[in-house]
């Protein structure tokens, strides 16, 4: 019996094939450029609920020959457990005041819940991931930033040997933002800063912040696709970039000393990493030197 197709169905098949060819044609030069390059991806605590989609993109990136490194936060989960345990939460200039009791909760959540949860989920999805923290192998050396903040660290140096060894073996390193003080004390460190310093130490091709905002917007509220370092500083001075975006953009600008391109994208959007990296239009804001 001969199989017949309707004109409409045949047209849809042709259109689908044309669309696939168009997407691949646009993506291939970007894939070729990024092959073998290191990307540092910071997954904010506010976007952890969308981690499955992010991990799928990261696993695909690794399969395409890109070398992704994930640094994660965990703020909302830490807040939850502090509330459950009736431990007060305080912030100073966007940094969590971390006494000894709070530090124990931070370590429990970042290492025992978030980090291991990400590694296990990646494994279930067919990825090869290994969980680390900045205290492993002396990766992140830090000192206490301000006695008033307690066990909050300011980064002095980053040793990337462990990360590079894992990348050579085909693994995806997933890193919790803790650091080691001069006396062996564990310190809580802002995840944006950890990601920026690790990206710089690795000479990464790109640093990508997955946040709960679409990117950086101009005075009229529209998304800015590409922004120079000087223009970003001007937007801060003018108050266009304000509130919680200031430390994030400041971390981006600090990273530009060693990383040529830094991206801010909405980690809640499906496959936002692939769209930002492999399409001409992108999905968020890219800040360039």
C-alpha cells in the first residue's frame, strides 16, 4: 500500500528540516570556537529550582567538547534552614553575617544538600560530575573580610590544579563557595566572587551568571544585549544599575581583568545557556572588555 502525505504535512516536514538546518548553521561556528575552551557558570541560589534544565545544557556543552565549570550558591536553602533552626539571619551590604552557628548551617546546606544534589542529578541525566568546595585541595585561600561579618571570607588566591585535573578527565567540576582561612578555618564566601576569581585563575573564555533577571536593562527598561566595561560603570554611576545588581555587575567587571567576556542571563528560562552561547541574538547581556 502506498503511503500518502497531505500537502500540509509535507510542507511542515520541509519547514522543520529547514529550521533544523538554520539552527545548526547558526550554532556551528560558535560550537567550533568554544570547543576545548573553559566556561565558568555561576548558578545563583534564586535559580536553583531550575537546575535540571541548566544541568542538561551543561551536560550537552561537555558532550560538544566545551569545558564547563559550575559554581553554585544556595542562599534560599540556607535561609530556610536557619529559620527552621531559629537562628537569626542578618546581612550587611549584601553579605551574610556568619557566626560559628550560621557557618555550620552554611556548610551543611552548600555541601550536603545543594552540591551533592547537583552532582547526583547530573549523574542521573548521564553527566560526569564531581562535587568540590573551595576548601578542597586548598583551592580558595581567603582571609576574614571584616570582623563584624564573622566567618565571611575575602579571596587571596585560587589554586586551579584540582579543577584542571577533573576537566582533563572529562568531568564537570561543581564547586560550593567556601574558602580556607590562614589557620585552616572554613570561610563563607560570596558565590559571585568565587566564580569570578576561579574564572580569572583558569583564564576562562567566558564567565556566565545565571540569575533571576533577564540581564542588564537600560534607562527605558529594555534589555541591553552587549555592553562595554566603561558603559556598565557609567550605568552604575547613573543609578540605572542599582540594588542587588550592583555587586553582581561589579563581580562581572572585576572578572573582566582576566576573562574577555562576562554574561548575565535569566537562569529560569529553558535552555538559556545554549541560546546565549550558540545564537547570534543571545538571551541576556554580554559585557566585554
